[in-house]
C-alpha cells in the first residue's frame, strides 16, 4: 500500500494515495490550505492530494469529508496543543486534549 504522510507539529495526515480518487473535497474543506491536488497520478490515473504547507492543525475535516475513507488524521502531543489545553481547565481545547 502506497501512502502519503503529511506531518506538522499538531497533526499527521496519512492518505492512501492508491485508493484515492482525487475528488478534491479534502483540499476544499481544509481551513489552513494544507492540501493541494498532486501533479502526479496514482496507478489508476487519479490525482491524490499532497502537502502544500505545514499548517495542519489536526482538525480532521479532510478525513470526515473523504467519500472513500482513505484519509487518517493523527494528533501529536505537541507543545502547540498542550499550550492551548492549559489555557483554561474547562476550555474546549482542554477537552480535545483529554480525548486525543
């Protein structure tokens, strides 16, 4: 299985590029513009997404919108997430940190 790993401080996006059909929904929904359609096709002739920048926040919007469920998002225990979590004990970021 050929995969495309995209990393940054807050999240890691793993895309199974051989199963991706290049619909582009993940590119459109990404709030940070971290994904763009690749110039290289997979074995079936589809153009999967690739990393455009390292601004992934780990929001999972790309994985949720993917019709073929070929995107996996993993969150790191980075300083950026921990700093947001410790801002307020009852904040939304704190709840996200507890579940991640």
